[in-house]
């Protein structure tokens, strides 16, 4: 068993989808951690067989070595602007640092650290494993509420200076296009990161969005909300909800599509249950998605008015991991 101990609570953890490395938010810092699980002899052979794996022959240990010159970039920047300040909360949030080899953090696998401007509540990787978005709803500088870290380039980018509609609550990458979904309290904004321009705004009708998930096809978006709603958007049919679902008695803290071939949607709630829905999307645009409740998972308990805090799917199997305020983690199959 491998473990990493931090002096403060770890508020977010995310596995890289293609490599055996972790992004961890703790101690007002984002750490990139090498759990030393990558097989040494079979690593090159496995990468050759995996079509989605990065083709360059670079191990996790090599990738997490901080290069001498690390630059940062703002999405809204342009030629002729003044160079970014090197001090202050805004500058610290995009400054890459190597973890001291003499510290316990290094011995536990932490290799690179990036100071944050407030508690990071969510880390989300792009499907290709290079970009990791960090969400800090209470960041002191508005531009630091959402920062995208590019691991291979060792750069950090702020997609926008200010975001209308309140604090950033959640985010998601489009699985195949350079589009980025940002959820504020009441709406979802879609940005083109390549062109650095907004595309559309999805109006949810919810009072307070908690999470966002994008279907593997990229054409459907679902958000969960603290006012018990699950809101489904079909991006091909406008900016208003295709369907609003309400299966829970308390806040829905997380909604998650299965990232692989299974047509499954999970919704975790403060009523200590998780709804599993059959959510099949058809390639025929004239055929509506099939959304059918399948099962309610009930083994978690309510603790201090909190129930199931988060859920996530196994990348290839129909297995669901849930974590609750009752200090228990379940694997459902």
C-alpha cells in the first residue's frame, strides 16, 4: 500500500486517464504525484499496444522532472501586453516548483507543486492526459478560479480574466474538440480554447449547480444541482434543457456519465443514495435519448446532513466508486 500524507486535508484527487500519475490538491497546492506504479519493463510494450497512449517514450518519472525554464500563459493575453507580475496571489497560482527531495512529500511521490489561490475543490483531466483543470471557487483573484495546467509543456493557462454569473462551481473538457465547459451557479458556459472565444451559454434553471458531466460523444451535457435537480442538455437543440429530472429528496452533489461504452449515468445525493440511469444516446439526431431509472444504491448513511459526496466510474468496467460523509467508500458492480 502506498500513501501520501499532507499537513492539511486533500480536497481533490484525479487520476491521469492515460498515465499512472495523480493530481492532488492539498495544503493550498496542486501536486503532481508519481505513485511508482508504472511497470518498468512492460511500460514501452504497453504504450505500443495502446492506441490512445502517448507515443513518445517518456516515463512518468521523466515527465515529472521540472525543467529549468517554466513559462506561464493567460488565455486572454496578446502581443504587446505588459509581462505578468512575478509576485502576488495571481502569479503564485501559475508558478511551477519542484518538490524538495529532502521532504516527506518527495518520498511519498510528489514531484511538482503549484501554489493555489484558494482551496481547489475539483481537478479534471482532459481525455488525452496532458491538461488538468483546477477549480477554486473561492480564489481571491477572479482569473484564478479556473486554471488549466499543461503537464508536458509545464505551463499554466487562465482561460478568462473574469466570468459573469458568479463563482466557478465545476468544469469539464469536451472529449474530442478543444471546447471547455464551465459551470457557474446557474448556467454553463462553453468556450473554444483554441480560438479563445465563447461559443454558447446553457441556461439550467437550477438555483445552484454542483457538478457537470459530458457524454463521451460530446453532444450531451448533464449538470447536478443543490436544489435536487438533474438537468440534461442536448447541444444540438439549443441552450435550454432537453429534460429536467428529480429523483432525490436532497441536494445532488455529483452527476457522472460512464466514460466508456456503457450507457450509464450516476447521480449522487445528500439523501445518501445514488441513482443509476440507463442513458442511451443515438447517432440518429431524430431519435431522442433513452433515459430510464434502473437502480437506487442505498448503503451509505447521512452524516451531519451530508450523504454521498462524490461518485466516479471505472474507465472501462461498469463499476462505480462512491464516497460518503459516513467515512465509507464503496465499489459497486
